[in-house]
C-alpha cells in the first residue's frame, strides 16, 4: 500500500507540517497551531531576547539557564514546578465552588484566596523554567510552545485580576475570571503534554539506545587521529571517540537533548559541544557541563587489544 501524498494548494507538504490523523483532539489541535503563523512574530523576538540574556556557555549569565533547565537536578525542572500552579488553582476552584454552595463560608473563601496566590507564585517559576526549555526549539515545537506560553500568560493575568478582586470583596466576579482562566489552563496543559511526550522536548534522546555488556572491537587504534572526534558503531549504538595523548575516551554520540550528532560538534578543554544547540559534555565521564541538555551521556570502558580499540558500555542512560 502506498501512502497518500498530502498536498496543499498543489504543493506537497512535508510530513513534519502534517497534523496527526487521530485522535481528533490531536488532529484539530495541531491544525489550530498551524493556522496561527502570527505566533512566529512573537516567538522570534522572544527567543532572540532570551538568548541575548542567557549569553553563551562560557558566560556567567549562562549559569542561570543551566539552573532553570535543571542541569543541577539531572532532570528538567519545569515539569515539577508546573504541578504547583495547576494544583493550587484546581484547589482554589474547588474552594470557590464550595463557597458558592455554602452561603458565604469564610473558611472556604480564605482557602481559595491562599491557593490563588500560591498558584501565582508557582506560575512565575514555571514560566522561567519553561522559557529556558523552549528557547532552543524551532519549527512546529516553537510555535506550539509559544501558544502554550500565551495561554498560560493569559490565565495568569486573569488569576492575578481574580486575586485582586477578592481583596476588594468582588468575589463572584473574581470566581468568574478564575473559572475562565482554568479553562485556558486545561488546554494549555494539553499542549504542554504534546511538547513533552509527542515532540520529546525535555526527554532523554539517548535512552532507547543499547550497547554491549562485553567488549566489542570498533576500529584499529592506528586509525584514530589524536584530538579528532571520531564516530564508530558499537552493536548499532553510535559512539564518539576522542584520543588525548595516551588516553581514549568514549561516550554516546547521540546528544541526550535533541539527538544531535556529537561527532560533528566541537571539542575544547575536555568538553564536546553538540553542533545543534551547543550542549556541552565532558568526554572523560559524559557529565553535562552546560545546558540545554540535562541528561549525562552514557560512557564506555575502553581497552586496546591486538591493535584494536574495544568498547563496553558502562551505565544506564
């Protein structure tokens, strides 16, 4: 069976720009995002501004990005933080509904107000960490992330207005605004799931790869040029080698961030940088030296026997 060719206005459309057929929610959500090119006019200057603020990996300001992304945690920070505003605003909605049905219960009102302000605090942290993750995206993921941010921003403004109205005693109007914000949050959360699980933003791209438990010969030692990043295949797993004097180091060649080929990157002072988004990894042990990657690269034990370089995978991704 030959797959149908998708065409728009007589021009073949890349599969990357074609919405999934099912389920219908994903299909129409992707079509909605594709119909919003104006989002690019927001995302392009925002990305430029963000990159100018964070600077380059050698800049001190880049450490802020490393922190927000989650290099220190070994896991993206954003998914953990988003639970705070979503959970708090869900609780606020429940307390608001209880207040509406309990004849002005002051305890319910105070609880709702506390949750509303807690959610606003959590939203600030979620926005900062989300921006740090999003700044290195492009294409459809960039646009989806921008819509995600616009919806979250709108919900936050509505909830801030709701919180202020509560202080002035206009509680029923405040609840109406908060309820509208919650509807935006539900769809925005769905888009966040699309980015994380469908597009793989923030996922470990090297996790599916295997590697041998026993030493496997990959190349002749004499053919390995000192100081040159060299790609080899180890039972189907791409690995990058680097010889520094008498030492040979080997780490997975697939960047854990978005799958870039590390062997095509640059090497300086013991660190290899991905050619796609400049994630830095220490060649000696695969540790993340700078974001956007947060997951370390798998490493390999190296030995030379009978003039052959042999590798054995050491740890889980």
